């Protein structure tokens, strides 16, 4: 009998990616105070990669403890800009300042995924994509934010590659699914090895 799969995320794009790959799963979002965890780990000198991994594990573990029979997938995505963690913008003004600072420069987008069973991690992966923004004019960035704010306000970095955000970049080095927030190829390979999906 194949184990059931639970996605511990309320992300529309992650649900869509798994559904499109014909993975059967339930959704039970994990309630985690991410800001407290980030602040604590940053104070301890943790790297952005370690923070993304820890948050993904925390989400998976929390749901797994209540559903020990299932494989629980926890995810987290962080933006590493020159060694600093960039959070989701709270306002148009904050996003404007962030994008002005990032234009013409490189940043790393980190997408961590951890699977827990019976409250313990059994598999983990953290994908990294190196992103270089174009040197964009003030006027274009202002117009971009006005057009896209409702869509990107919950996106790390203030962009979505599947939408107009792709125009912000001069170079993208890495996996497209990782940019979307789920290292799908690696995850599907593991699910295949475990017999959750046919291979």
C-alpha cells in the first residue's frame, strides 16, 4: 500500500506543480511563526540556506506529528542577497526600495523541501538558483510595481517568473521549479524511489 502524501503548505503554485505531475496528496498548511525562527537563527549566525532548511523541516514535522502514517512535505523559500535574508515586502514602498537595491546585481533564491514521517525527517533537498537582475530604469520599476503588486506582494523578491517578473532578469542560472518554490524534479525522484508514484 502506498503511503499517503500531505503538503504542509498553502501555496497555490506548489499545489499546482504537484497536481500537474499527477501526485495524489492532501493539503494541511502548517502554522509556523517564520519571522521568530528567522530572527533567532540569524542572531545565531545561521546561513540563509540553513534557515530555509530548518523552516521546511519545522513545517513538515509539525504536521507529521499529527499524521504519523503519512509522508509530509514541508517547504520554504528564502532570498539571499549579499548574505542577507530578504523578506516579503509589506508595502509598495518597501518593494520599490528593495528592487532598486537589487537591480544590476546578483542574488540567490533558495528553495528547501523536507519530508517527514512519524515526526522525523527522512529526506531533504535545498535547491539554489542564481539570479541576476537587469539594470532597470526607475520609471519601469515604478510601473512594474503598480501593475503587479497584488500578484507579487506574497512573493519573496517581489517577482514571479511565470508572469511579468521574468522581464526583470538578465540571467537565471538554475532550475525553474526551484524558482517557483518547489524543487520538483528531485522531489518526484524520491517519491518514485519510495513507490509513492510510478516510475
